[in-house]
């Protein structure tokens, strides 16, 4: 670093050298300013104004309040007028009735032989004592008096060993491990504590493996059903194994869910699952570029747009972003009030406002002039410019909910479907093998689909253990 005296000497003796020094300092200042701005942007990002998960927010700072995107409805808190409440109701046919006789009166009179005039009943809902029911099948063996051969009664289907666990019990193991993420060792301990039965980890893994194999036909039917759906929500998230980072891909509708594990995140994985290459409906996603390569209609998640707009008007004071934020929410409210598809006359005022805000945004964030010396790679854009470009180039996808009333405003369905893998990793840790992750994905596809269709989860997995899982179209 040059001192003040040195700079003065250079200015007197060689002014051109001083100019070169000043230009060098300016370039360094510009580079450092950009780095500081990038660091500040990164620090100011959180789950509210970016795609970062809530777990990355850290400890909530004092005085910082969470803001909701919901508007005030004007209604009083609590149950609304006409809302039917739900509470514990008496059973018409209780499993056990315990009579409480009246022997004497408070006046000391004997009431033993006095007939009962009425009952005051109170019911207690209680768990029965945990117990595994042992069912023994006794196959009769007879010797035929005519031919002398031995005849034996066949055992029911699935009863193959002298001693074994039943399909419902094994279904419960698969349910606890894949729905509630209880690791095998802890699940073995749970069974021992509740039922007093020693259970090996191998038995648990065998039940999971049997379910996976029996659900192969279900997965094929599920893929066909998703390909033929009109609106499909997709997302992906990292899933760790002991080997390396893999990716869990999800594709779902209101009644169907598919999960698949692959080592890649992009089109190689999507092609492997064979859903998106044949899909021709509306694909809802968060603008992950590989999705755009598929030949179908697209819809972008506006929840992501709202978070990005929040960052721009809160951290960078971009007024156009605040206007666009409000416009998108107002659009969604307007569409939600309609019963039919919007006409061109209904959409025109909204589109006009949308284009006006885009123009305002570009005026505030003009693209820089192309430098005379060409640099390698594309010229970097600011976050505002990137978002404005997306709104302009993919307007129909960003406003798909306005053009088609059946298209949702956000991709929340996919985000809710994919969220469970993070819970699985937090509770049970990473998968020891890729095969274990694949087993989990297929079984979880079956569980999620059953839940969306209002089916009993334990009954559904019991059927799968027996080799008779339900299919996405409702058949068995």
C-alpha cells in the first residue's frame, strides 16, 4: 500500500503512472464491493425470502416476527357458525359393560331387592393389554380305508412354517418402520417392551423386503396412472446413504404419490422413472431447469416467486417486487372466487397490471451494456434481472393458475410429499444401503397413495404382505 507522500511524488514526476494506480484501485474496490454485496445477500436469506429450509434459519433473533402470507379474513378466532365440532362420543355397543349395583340408600335403607329404574352411563376409552394372539392350525391326517394312502388337510395360504409371524403383525412392523421412521433396533425393542416377544432385526428387514417385492405391480400401475393425469406435481430432494448422496424424486397428484431413488438429480433420473417422458398434461414445479426439457405444459410454483420477491423488496428495496407480490396474491384470491374458467375479458386487466409491473422492474434494473472485451461465459445478472427474465420468458407458466382454474397457485403438494424424507433422515439417519432407500421409496409410495385415497394404512400393507396390494385405480 502506497503512502500519501509516495502518491504525491508520483503525481509530480509521473502523472500517467498515478492514473494507472487509481484505475487499479477502482477495479479492486468494485470487486470487493460485489463480494460484500453477495455475502450480505447470503446472510440475509432465510426460509421466508428464499428456498432455504426452515432448519437453516438458526435461533430466532429477539424482536423478529414471522410474517404470514395469509390475509385477515375478518372472522373471529375459533370455530365458525355452522361448523360441526368433533369430540369423543359414546359408543352404541361398548365392548365391556361393568354394572355398579346400589346396595343401600343414604338413609341406611336396604336396596338390594329394589328393581333398577334407570342407568347413568359413563364410558372410558382404554387400550386393551398388548398381546400377540397365537393361532394354531391343526391339519387332520387320515388314512384312507380303501387305498391306504395318507390324506392331509391343506393349511391356509401363507401358513408355510411350523412357527411364523402373521401378515398383520409383519404389516405393523413395515408400518412403524416406514411411516414413523423407527429404526430396526428400536422397533425390535418396542415389540419386546409392548408384547414381551423377542424379535430379530432380520425379521423386520424380511417384512420390508417382502412388501417391496409384492408392490412391484402396484408401482407399474402407479406410473401409468401418473402419466395419464392432467396435473402432476414434481420435486426432488437429497437422500444420504453410506456410499454417497442420492436423490429422492417425487411425482404426485391429489390421490397418487410416487417416490423413486436415483444417483442423479436431472433428466437422467427422470427418464429412468419413465413418467415425465410420456406425460402430456400440466407439470407443476419450482423452475428446476431439467423439468423444462419435457414436452408438456408447465406451471411454476408461485410460493417460490413470493419468497424471492420478499427478499427483493425487504433487502434491496425493489418497489416493483412489492407490487408484483401483491398482484400475485390478489390474482390468486380472484381466481379462487370463480367457479368456471376465466374469460379473456376477466383476465385482461390482470395481465395488463402484470406487464406494467414488469416494465417498471426493467426500468429500475436495466441490463448492462455489452462490454467491448468479450469475457468467457454468459454475462451475470442480478437477482431482480433473473426474476424479471423468468416472468417475461415463462409468463404462461408463471400465470398458469390464471389461465386454467384447475392449476394450483403453488407446488405445495409436491413439497409436502417430499418433506417426509428430511424427517426420515433426522430421526433415523442415513440409509445404510441404496437398496434400503429403494425399499423405503416404493413402500412409502404405497402408504402415501393409500392415505390420499382414504384407505386404512395397516389393512393396506397387510394385503401387500399377502401379495394382494390395492392398485391405484382402486382394484385389488
